[in-house]
C-alpha cells in the first residue's frame, strides 16, 4: 500500500500506524522524496510503499506439462534505516532553507553569500554582505525577524526540533557583549536607586543573555514580563 505525507518519515509513520505494525514487520520502498516548494508553491508530497512481510513460505508452482511457468521470487526490499532517512531529510531541509533565505534577502535588495554550519541540533547561517547594517536592522530587528522566519521554515519541513541561528559577520557576539555589559551596569544602578529597571522588548534568546549575566549577581533579580513579541526583562532590587 502507498502512503503520502509532507516527509518520508511522516509517510512511513502513517503507514505503520495504518497497518498496526512496526518497521521490522514490513517492507518499505521510497517512491518519492517529495519537494518542499517555495513559499507554498510547487510542493510535492513524499510517497512510500509499505507492505507487510509474508509470514508463510512461498510455495513453488510445479511446472505444467502443457506450459512452462516461471516462478518469480518476491521482490525483497531492504528495510529503511529511519536514522539515515532523518539525516538525509535534515540535509535537504538545511539546503532548501539556505536557498529560501538567499531568495528572501535578494527580494530585499541585499546580495549575500550564506555560509552554513551545523553543530549538534543547531544550524548556523552566517551572511556575508556589503550591506550588513540593512540586513541586521535597528537593534537586530530585521535579522531577528529573518531568524524567526527561518525557524518556522525548519519546524514546518523537518519532523524534529532543530534550532536555527542567523548571523551577519560577528553581530551576535557583539550584541551579546553589549547586553552583558548593559545588564551589569543597570544592575549596579538598581542597587543604588532601589528602583527597578525595564529593558526594551527583546527576543527570548537575548532575554536569556540578561538572565544569565545576572544569575549570580547579589542584591538583584531578573524577571521576564509581558507577552510576545513585547516581552521584556526587568531588574529588581532584593
């Protein structure tokens, strides 16, 4: 029987659930890897063929005196290694996401060269461009928006959680250094004034930098308040 889904892995899982079997009880053949498409267009579903393994030996038919009959042995399909399927699937999504980001930045009027690096469950895309300020935006807002777009793409087209990080040159490290220094300065200010300090809204990964910088700082505590995308960090005296 054939099954389709957004990814090969989902199609296999769909078939196994339908047949109420595990992968050791079936033969799996990948018909099509599918295509991601672009911006929702030209998408093709992945397709697999899954059949239960026969539990009975195949009986050879005796040769007829009137007609020679050839017995064709059943086709044996090697069981698919789901780990390998996931790795291949991730490699395709990482590549497709790179093309997607290149197209998006091109539409923005920014020519870029994107360097991709993967480490464990994180994929890094670093943009090399002559217009870094335009791509980063004020306080990183443009880059953060692109990162959110890229993360949504990864979450949609890959079945497991993989974090995506976008950077332009060394912007992320520079921004981290600035936030850490600012956190320590504002903490000293709060200690002296006993009045809380509220940072401007920032994405969760930047809020974590503030929390981590002051985690062991005596006399103050940090809390996050508000709802996304307006959630912010506040430093309070204790």
